[in-house]
C-alpha cells in the first residue's frame, strides 16, 4: 500500500520524468519488458508501474506512474482496462493517425496486468490498397461505359437521313471506348492470373533473343511501329526459365510504351545481351523523359504521370504493373531510368538457366 | 468509469489522478465521435451517424459525473495553488470536450440530409480538413496527459491550418452554390459541417491553452489571427 501512494505521490511533469527515480517494483519488470519489441505496459490496477522502451517511444516517458487511460483513451481501450469490455481491442491513432494497433490485456499470476500493443498497420494498409484497387478499377471501367451509354442514347435521336455524318462519328467514338474497356478487362485478367502464379516458378525454357524477335515482328505487323524500332541482339541465344505468354506480353508492354510515349518519329532501341549469368533486356525511347519523383510509382496500378495523355493514347494504366509482376515471377529485376528531354530506358534482368 | 477501489484513505494525488483519467476518457470518446461522424459523412452511412448522435449522451453523463467529483474534491480537500489550478483545469477541459462532442454530433445529424452531396466538388477537401482537426484534438489531449506546455503551444499554432481550410472551403462552397442553385440545401449543410470542424479546432486550442496555463502558470500569448474576414471592407 505504501508503494501505491509513493507511485502516485510524484506528479511527474514532462521535464521531471527523465530524472525521476524508477520505483523499485518497476525496474526489474522494465528490464524484462525491454526484451520485447512491441509496446508493453505493466499495470497495477489502472496505474502504469513499468514500461518498455517501445512504449515510452510511442506514448512518452510521462506514462510511468500515471493512469493508463491518460494515453489509452480510445473507448474500446478504456472498456478493456476497466473490465467493461473483453478480448483484444482494435485501436488506431497512436503515434500516427494511420497506424492501427491490436491491444490485449492479460492478467498475471500476482494480480498485475500486462497491456500489449501489436502493430497491425501493414495488414490494414494492405486491405486498404485492395479496396482502393477495386474502387479504381471500377472507376476506370465506369468512365468509358458512361460514354458508351451517353452516345447510345444520343444515337437514338440521330435516325434521320441527314444524320449519317453524326452517326458515323459517334459510332467510331463508341468503338474506341468499347475497345478501351476490353483492353482494360484483358489487362485485369492478365494481372490476376500472373498474381495467382506469383509463387510458382515457371518451368519452360524460353530463348529471350528469339522471343524478342517474335515480339518485334508482331509489332511491325500491327502497323504501329513505323520503322522506329531498332533491335540489337548482342547474343545469339539467351535461355531462361520462363512463361512464353507472359514474357511476350512483357515485351509488348514495354516496347509499346516506348512507341507511345517516345517522341513521334523518335527511335525505340531494343537490345538483348548476356552478362554475368543473366539475360539483360533493354528498351530505350527518345521521349520527354519522366520526372524523378514519378519513377518509384510507375509500376503502381493505374498510376499515370499524365492522365490525359495516357488515356488518349489508349493506355489502361496497368501495363507496368503487369511487367513488374512478370519480372518478379521470373525472379528478375526491373530498373527504370530516365533523363528529362532525352528519354527513358527500361532494363530487365532475368537469370539464365545455369549451364551444367 | 471504474475507479481504483479498496482504499479507505485516498490521497489527494489519487483523487486528482482519477479526475484526470476521467477527462482523458472523455477525450477518447470525443475523438471517436469526430472520426465516426466524418467517416459516416464520407460513406453516407445514416446508421453509423445515428449511433454517434446517440453516443453523445455518454459524454454529457461523464461531464456531470466529473463535475460532481470536482465539487467533492474541493469541498473535502480544499486544494491550493498548483493543486487548485489542476483541478479547475480538469473541470474546464471536460466542459470543452463535451462541447467538441456536441459539434461532432451536429455533423452526424446532417449525414441523412446530405444524400445528394456526392456531386458537390468542394466536398473533396473535407476529409483533409477533418484529419487536420482530429490531429489537433489528439495532440491537445496528449499534451494534457503529459502536462507538456511545449506540445500545447504547437497545437495553438496549428489552428491556422484548420482556419485556412475553412476559409477556402467557404469561398468554394459559396461559388458553387451561386453556380448550382439546386444544390444550395446540401451545400449549406456542408458549410455547417465545415464550420463545426473549425469550431472543434478552436476548442482544441482552448484545451491546449488551459494545459499550458496549468503547467506553467502563464497564459499563452494572444494568437495573431491575420486578416479578420468579418471586419467591414473599405469601399
């Protein structure tokens, strides 16, 4: 009982806390608690008698000797502390408004209680990203769909013989929007499939040099390349473990990006080389370049440096996200470098099949 | 609101600690009410909003209980100087927290009336304003818990951020109303929501000022408010 009043007798201000003597009951416990990385509070009743470093970093040093409710104010937390509630409490806003914690309270053999705070922020952030993605994807689909519906309604009125020009213009816009939705859905399906296979290493053996030539031929045949692509194969073969369809899509995506965002008429330089046991694929364009603050975010889904330009060029916003996931599945590395005014280079490294 | 029981002779310090814990608890309820009201508004969740409105009664009860404890404490212990300052600060801060709860309740009350507000563009800045406001309240309550005068001063300084949000939102909503008269009802409610958030920010500053005074015995210097938007403009 005497210890009780001793603990409460100090009215510790923020300045005093640093120099105050630790109460004897707290010191041994504090040494033990410091072995754990998550914030821990030892309570006698509602009073904090020991804290570990993580707890003091989160709450401040003033908490020793104070009522636990001074820092754990959240109604779910106080309910747990006063016995009005039970089970782990999910609380947020400690340390940072976006952090999420799970608080558990356990009773020790000597009647004291231990508060434990587990950081659940990353699980929460992952869930939020998932929700955001669904919201973004729906928005991306809803926009062309709204345009389609709008034009369909307008076309219902454009039925006269003089409306042929209007009809043909609207129909062409509708075709573009419908195909945009189709490309987006294709990309979403690709992404979903690639993600599902993420932890399964591909088993086929693919020659990247030959595949690059195939991609080049397909793009030329599509009529959009316009003689801009220059392909340099520095090795005759580059054999990797790979998924042919996914690697082909990767090639189409990065070469397609270079054609789209490079300067009109500017060159697109594709090369495959072999170095240090890896195949190195590089695609360079002569475009405006990408400002450095955007580069770390380029592979985020639906991230666009210039939304208007991307949409008018038919981009879905998922191209680089797909590339990133394919590279990861192939245990490779993706590097994007850019110089403003000069152009952008995408470098992909994939380990070769080791020669026996 | 359980209390550490089993002691017949409690010291003044224990009584004061319980008083302050009750204030902190009230703060937690008010913080949750603000976050809940703003989330209900963002999600157009009328049920969640109704729960916030109902939950305000708890804050009123807690304030009444705290007042009772303060009166009892003063009557039984006759605290002086620092002790008396702390007890009075607790009482005043509890009153301010109760008013913050009222503003949160007022925001929640408007949620069912804002069904068609989705299309009102200026609404997109509300979440940022709400976040700035609830961070002020959180920081003020943390300063109270730690008796930290420096932290309290920082809260006072951050009030200008919320005021700036309010002023820009006010202008944006007025312009929007003039250009879209059919949205005036919804936009007016949003104006009140913004005003409520701004008042919550002011109350957080009041708490911070009282924490500073209780800790140092000195009032916070009068805050420069910049241009007074309500003073008549020279023609």
